[in-house]
C-alpha cells in the first residue's frame, strides 16, 4: 500500500507543496522542492520522516550527478558539489550552461535532465520558438505573428486588441503588451519583468495580470490604454487570474494550499471565496451564470467541468479529459484542448443545462494541452488565436562529458 514519503505540516503557513523528487544514488534519500511552505530544496528519506534543508535559496526541480547538484539559478544551469553522506553542499556553485533555459508554464519545472554517464540535455528558451497564429474553425492557418516570445493570448471584448505576455529580450523576463490588430503594433504596459497571464475586464478598459516579487505573488490591474499605473488588487502565494464576469467577479487559481484551487474575488465587496472546483483554468460564461474549469482527476488526466455561479446547482462534466476551456462569445459553445492537442467543441444550452457530444474541430500545435493556463483564445468572429509550436519539434541541446566544463572553475 502506498505511504507518504513526506508530510505536509498540519496548520502550517498554508500552501505547502512538495514537488519534483529526485533519488540520490543510495536509492533511499531523495531531493525535493518544498513550495510555499518552508521554501527550498530538501532531502527526504524512505527510512525516516525526518527531512533536511539543503538550501532555502533554490527553487524548482533539481538533479544530482557526478557529485554535484544541478539546478537553475537566474535561468542558467548551475552545478554545486554535494556530499551524499553529510547531505549538504560543500562548495560554491558554478554555471555550466550560461543561457536562458525553458521553464514549464506553472509549477517551477525547468527543462533539463542529466545522467551519471556524463550526458546532459536541456531546452533553451531560444530553441522553443512558439508563435501566435490565427486559425479558422477548420484549422486553416490564416496568419502568423512574426514576433517570437509572445504567449498567454487574451482577446479584448470588442475583438480589436489582444493582451499577451512578451519575452521582449528573450531572456526569460515577461512583460504585458497590448497588440492592435488593425495596425499590427504592440504597446508595452509593464516594466517589472515578472508579469504574465493577462486577462481583460468585461468592459475592456483594464487588464488584470499576475506578477511576483520574491516569494510574494500579486494580481494587478492596469488601464489597457496605458494611461495610468498598475495597482495590486490581491497578494499572497502563487495566484493566476483566469476570467472576469460581467458583474465584477474575478476567477483565479490560488496555490496557497499547494493544490490549484479555484477562487473568486468580488470587486464589489472585496471578498474572496474558494469554490468546490479544483483547477487552474476557469472561465465565466458570457452571461455570468456558469463557470467552466479544468479539474485534475485521478492519475495525470484532467477533465472539463461546468457548474452554475454562484450556485447552487449540479456540476456538469463536459469532457472525460481535456484542458483550457473557452466560451464562444454567444455562450452557445464551449471549446477545450484534448490531451493530443486537438481543439474540441461542445454545444451548451445555459437555460436547460444541456451539453452536446464533443466534436473535434482540428488538430493544433498548441504549446501545452492543459495546466498551462490559457494558450489560445476565441475572437468574436469565431477565429482562434493559438500559441503554436512550429511544425517540426523544438530542438534539445545534448552535451556529453559535461563534467569537463567544471575544470578550472
């Protein structure tokens, strides 16, 4: 019978999550990342519930090979000598790959792997050239934006603009931009470098987005035309905005308890309420009476659910698998991405709470099918704007004999 290898502290400071385990050579001890609890990299053991802090300065996935911890710091791959008998670092870290590495959209997982036989593989941010592209309902590509480094597309209510996260200098720092379809130009709204996942308010006058400063996460709002500064409306652990309703409710993903809970903030009374749905990708229906969400299921699969807002009422399962639900602007259709990256659609009758059988629209090359927040959006005219990978796979960089990079450092 499975038993816990680590234990979350009861009544702790909220949000404790243990991620990315990596076994050390003895097969008993393992490294892991503790997020939003006593943050840092720890060593656990299969023989004991006791854990040991390795470093409170490190975050994300780590690996061990050739006597070194390998991890990402400032988007460079670092190696640091580590004593497996004392379970502690013994010298300063040195960089072995000094270029920007690619990171998963959420949950702090970096794209690298290492083996004991001297092989290292990683994906550079420069080698993951996704682009935003327009598609019609049959999957025909209509146009592709020339810029690289755009993600998190969110189309304005009137369909003229879209907001996005832009890696302007291709160094892993993201800023919020607004792109004007008619003029094919974009305007940068923020300057901090940690701004991502923009969404529009229902009136189209403001943009809400997430940012981070150290271990604190913020949900901010800024005028969409850049006429004023931004201000924080929420702060806490990891939070990611998803959707505004027409009556001033903001659905956002809250990781304060480790798992991605769907939470709603009211701009009217500033109250925050956690819903029963658990998942990162929430969308209010255009009439504001329903909320769709990706909910984690058993194993690695996720599914799409819809429930009435604010309730009460029965939860309706839309799909057995899938992620990133988006409503059509008339609210009669709900779209989502299947695990094989197909764009799916179901009809939805909001008055009778009836759902049609899912149908495939077309195969996409979207960067991730679920738990990436939203990497596509639906325009009022029915076109789709999708953060798409090139037709060929993004390359990986392979280094053999990487320990030679440590000599003389």
